[in-house]
């Protein structure tokens, strides 16, 4: 078991990564010629975004997002696009399910998520249930885009 200084170092690393992806989001901007796109809105926090994807066959070959939101929402969208690029729809859906479990598990539950890579930084969100919708908005919006939904994505 990690001691408290190790946990403090880990929390600081996570906060640094979230702040970095908020200030310098990756894959931010309109994607030229997307094959799929959807809008998402989190009325609780005011987060709004559009996810653009270019899909060839069953694989997301390029992805980006635009919009505005809180630091968690923006960082989550940034890291989600990095995760999704190059993956199949099934791999993205599995990633979404693992990510959703990571952020909604009980705070004392040990969630092992090595397959999520950098997305594991959001494990602390589960301690703040009101922020779960901020963290999952981009994922719900990508899912809506891939399903071809013309309705704004919801975080429910």
C-alpha cells in the first residue's frame, strides 16, 4: 500500500496533467471533412462541445473537438481524443465503459485501469459525484457521433 506522500505526489501529478490538457487541449478545433459529429451539453456545469470524427471502416482515423467548459470537461475531451484516435468502435466502447466505471466507482473501491493509460488521472473525480458528468460529456458525445444521433448528447 502506498504511503500518504506517494498519494500526494500522485494527486499532484494528476492535477498537473488535467491542468495541462485544459490549458493546451490536444486535438482541439474543427476537423476538416468529418464523417461523424455530435454536440454535447452538460447543463449542470455549462460545458458545451462538439466532437468530430473521421471513420474509415470501423476505425476512428482522426478526431477533434471544439467547445468550452470547465477544466475537467476540457481535459477529459482532450485525453479522450488521444485515446480514441486509431481505435475501432468496439475498442472505444470498451474504453468508455472502463472510464465510466473508473469515475463512478465508490471512492474506496480499488479500480485497476492500466488499459486506460493517461485517462486514469480522472480516478479522483469519483470523490466528487457532481463532476462525473463533466468528465464523461466528451465520451457521451463521441458515442452519439458514432451512432449518428442528431440529438445533443446527454450525460445521463
